[in-house]
């Protein structure tokens, strides 16, 4: 079940990759800052690449408004390659055990060509300095995601 705007954002601790560096991060340690969690299905896939590159291209308009983190179930190694290949200016969280995507309600049943499977729903959560959800972009289109995110950030 997805948390709703106004509710406290689910806390987590996870491995974050920033370029070639990896460390541990928790939402609790980011309190006092606006945080954006961009959940996406998979590194280096067409839609996810469009979305990631759009964030990169608009980074100057985003970087001073919030701490942005991409989140997927991909490994640290995959994230390092994706960041390097696409020159992403923001870190990626490796949610290999799916705890974060489950806590945010974005680990859902999907279907493609009649086949059902579990996967990450493309969604973005804006978390205020107080740890409460300020905005949610559900099932965001890779083409319009950045524009809608900028609207939410003001």
C-alpha cells in the first residue's frame, strides 16, 4: 500500500552509489532536507534511460531544490555502470532485497504482452524537511516526469 501525501515517509537504510563510491544511507539522516525518491524499473532500459537523462539535462533546475535519489532493484555494480555510461549527476539506491519498493507500495504486479510479473512501478515521492510526503507522481511517464517533478518542487 502506497503512503499518502501528508503521511510520514517510510524510513529505510540502504546502499547508495554515487559515481564509483558506495555508502550506506538512511532517510532519517536526511531529515531537514527535501528528498526526492525516483523509483524506476531497471537500469539501462529505454524508458528508464529517457527519464534519467531528462533529470540530468535539467539538473541545474533541480539540484538546489532537493536531494534526488534514483531507486531500483538493480545491484551496486549495475548502478555504477548506469551512472558512468549516462553521466548521471545524482546517486542511485540499490534496493536489491525490495524492502524500499515494498514500503513505498511500488512493487506491483505488471503485465506485458499478456504475461504477468512483479516489477517496480515508475513513481516519484517528494519528502519534505519534516519527513512527510509533500507530493507523489504515480506511474510517471519518462517523457513528462522531470517537468512534473519541477512543478512539485516549485
